[in-house]
C-alpha cells in the first residue's frame, strides 16, 4: 500500500512542544503529536471501496493485514506522525474553553488525483484533549457514523466521509443514557476522511487567548490550502474567507433541511470551515414532519438544536467565528453585512428549495402561502416527511387527492373531518398550481425524485444493524451501505426500507432519542 503522503498541515502549523500524552491545556499550538492506542484483536468489518480508491488504495490492499493495522491504530504508516488537533468551542450556547480532538487521531495526509485528504481515526485512544474521557468509541456509535457519512455523501450533501469500520477487540465502558448504569460494549474505530477537519473552534481558541500571531498563521494556512482562489492573505481576503465559509455553511444547512436531517449537536467545535457535515453523534432524520424535533437527549429540554432552528444556529455559530476572526480584520462592518446577507439568503434559498421539492419551477405570487399551508398541514397529524415528498411526485392531473400520500400518515384515522378538509383544499390548490408549469408529469417527477430521497438512514434502520452487529452478524451494515449509495433511485428489491418507522421504534433507545455518546 503505497500512499502519496503530504505534510502540509504539520509542516505549516505550530505543533505542541510537549510530547507527553497527558490531559492539559495546550498553548500556542494547532495540534499535538500523539500515537493511537494499540488494540487487542482488531477486525475490519467494512470498507468503502469508493473512498479507498479516492486515496489510491486498491480493493486487494484493503484486505491486507497492513491496511487493517493502519486503520485500527496498531501500526503507523512509515514516515508519518499522527496528531490530535487543539480547538475550543461553544457547546449548547455556552463557552466551553479548550476542547480538541478528545477521541480523534489524525494519521496522515494523502494526495491523489489532485485531491488532498486528511485521514483520521475516531475511537483510537486518549489524547491531551480527552479531558476525563477514554478516547475510545463503541460499535453502536461507530456504525451510525460510518453509515451516515457515506449516506450524506450520496445524498449530495457536503460531508466528511468514511474509509473503514473496524472492531478493536476491546470492551469499552459506556453509560448510554447517562443514568448511572454503565455497561461494557464492543469497542470500534472508524477511519474517516476529509479535505480538512478544521472547525470554527480552531479559530476561537486563539482569539479567546488573544493569540493573534497563531490565529493569523491558521487563517493564512486555511486560505492558502483550501481557499487559494481568494488570493494572498490580507484583510480583504480574510473578509472574503469569512463570506465563503458563511455561504458554504448556509448551503449545507439548506441541504439538511431539504432531506429532513437533524445534526443534533451543532456546537461551534462541530462546524467545519469547509461547510462539511462533521461529527455524527445524536443525529436523526425526521420521521414525522416536526420543526420542534431534536434527536439529542441532552437537548430535550431546550431543544436548541431542533430541526427548525438549525438555520438560526448556523448564523449564531457564524457570529462566533466572526468574533474569532475580528482581530485580523479590525472592522466589524463587513462582517456584519455578511451575517445580515446570510439571513436574506436563507429566506431566498429555503423558499427556492421548498419549491423544487414541490416541483414548482415557474414563478407564482401565491407560492409562499402554498408552502406555508403545506408545512402547517404536515404538522396536523404525524406525517412521514420522506414518504410524503417522495409520493407527491406521483401526483398527476387525475389524482389530485390526499390518497396519493396516505402511506405517509402514521395514523390514517386521524386524517378525517377538519384535517381531511384542510388537506383536500391544499391538494386542490396544488393541482391548480401545477397546471401553470410547463413540464410534463414525467419530467416533473424525474426532477422531484432527484432531490426528494426515497431512502434515508432512519434511526430504526441503524439500530437494526447495531442489534445484529452486537450478535456478531454484520450483514445488515453492508445491506444498508449499498441501499444508501442510491438514495434517489427506486430500487424495487429494497422497497421494504421505504417505510414509516415501526411502532416498536417509537420510544426505543437509539431510535427516537440518542445521547451525545451515541
């Protein structure tokens, strides 16, 4: 396995001079060198062949002991020095100070076919940033991250990706519900990849410490290596850098809203400067359409990171990044203008996104009202978001009734009386509106089906794979992995996965609510 190793990150950014792997405050450094913990009996459960190919790794090479040892932390690739990043963050709106890679260890950087990838292990042991934690991960959370990051990629949503999912062979103690009942679970490691794992929090930590020198070094590195089209670093370039991070962040969140994805823990240390979906913890896809839903037990009371609030949280987090970059710019006005534009662009892009979900391409003054009435109706009774929008594309001039989406209702008996009347009125208006479109039914259906997925990683699906894996059967991991490669395709043989959440999963741990350790 011969990789084209680069060291742009470690060569250009300040390293922690202390080489001890001890929990501490790390000053004047973007990262600390640290080696993964060796595991007792590693086993690779699944490999993304597509991601391996992106790194220049062949299918044959993924089956070697060398590959297994690298992606489980038992061997260090020649001439490389693994490291963990230092960053801070706001968690649930509160300043948390230094956080850092507490259970992620970056292995190396690979250049292949003019793309640069950073490869890191999640769950590979302690780092100086682990605080009171053990730096390990369990199979349940690792399956969720592995499947979800690749599912997001295939949905066309900017994301970090996964290379492999492995068992460590070790047992890991976890209190899944934070209720004082810890139990041992199978330890696991995900090898994940991204052009960069830099977060808003990497900038926040230097600003908080008034370390403008290292803040500038980090900003210049980010521009030179990830935003080089903006030109050489300068005050103007820093402003344009912030503008592009803002635009990418908004685009990512609009995509989340489009498919009903809820991240669950949008802390500033979980926000990528490249606008990638990063850190898959207590995420979930909407089952019933509900602006107030969050999958995170930690957030159950305040619902800060609920589905309908994600765009606002994106903006709040960008305010924190603006504050962090301010010492390099020393002028609040351009930053404020960019943040104001985010609000305007969200309204515009959200409206445009909803129109495409409904197959509306010409302009009509009543479209906003049509969309608002739909969103109100979707919340009258529990209505499955994915099934509703996917089924809607079947509507033609001869089927303008609520019957076309009845599979989306969790309790069809609820759709009666006033609720049924409201739905019938909406479908009548929608059918009339479709007559103003110029596309044929089949053309509109094709366009709608290209942005309304048929298959998403519902929490109950992930939980089924987890339950089987805990019994030693890993076949469902691959079945779901293959299914989610083509989320917009019909896949007749996989029709069983185009289904509402089963009743047994309504309140089951791992299916309805998840903790941050998930």
